[in-house]
């Protein structure tokens, strides 16, 4: 298990190779990479700024990663990288990797972690628009509903 908060970009292949580390018991590796979009609600985005309190964000991401491992005991390993700072359209924001001997566990654990990151991770996102305006991003009802489905399981 590993969580990193960083301003710099990451290399997906290197992170995946390092996490697998030659383990032959791994039958499934699921990766999710979140990217900065260039449009939101028909408005062009020029940048996204992600702010956080480092200790709080680190602790919360480690907590949700531990919760995923408790919920899916067959989860072999996981890796979360979340960037902060000012990012441009096309930049990578987040990487989640989950490993398991079977695909279903790896997929479900990755979805669980991403649903938490999208709605509850202590990051504040501000979208700067091409017209010079900016606005803080709020979690959507759809994202909250996605997270709620895990309460039933």
C-alpha cells in the first residue's frame, strides 16, 4: 500500500512495474488515470488548481486505501498518486492501481477508491476558464450516489 501526494507528473508504466515487482501471484492489475479536461459545461478550461492540507489529505487517502484492503482481503496491493498545484488540460491528476489474483477484486477496489477520491478526498479544485473567470468545483449528486453504493456492500 502506498499513497503519494506530489506536484510533479508520474509515469504510469513505471508505477505499475514497481508495484507488481515481479510477483507472479498477481493475475489482475487495474489502473485508473484521471486527467484534466479542457471543457466543462460548454466552457473552455485553461487550468485547474488543486489545493490541499498535506497531512490531512495524506491521512485520508491512506485511510481509504486501508479500508479498501479491509473490504477486499484478496486485494494484493495498491498505489495512489494524487497531484496538487496548477495543472493544464491533458495533464494527469490522479493514478490508482490495484492488484489482485482475480480481476473482479481489482476492478471493485479501484472503483471504490476513485469514488472516494472524487467526493470525499480533501482537495479543493478551482477551474480557471479561458474567459478569465474561475470557479471552485463542487461534488455532484451523481458522484455522491456512486460512493453511496459501497455502503450497501
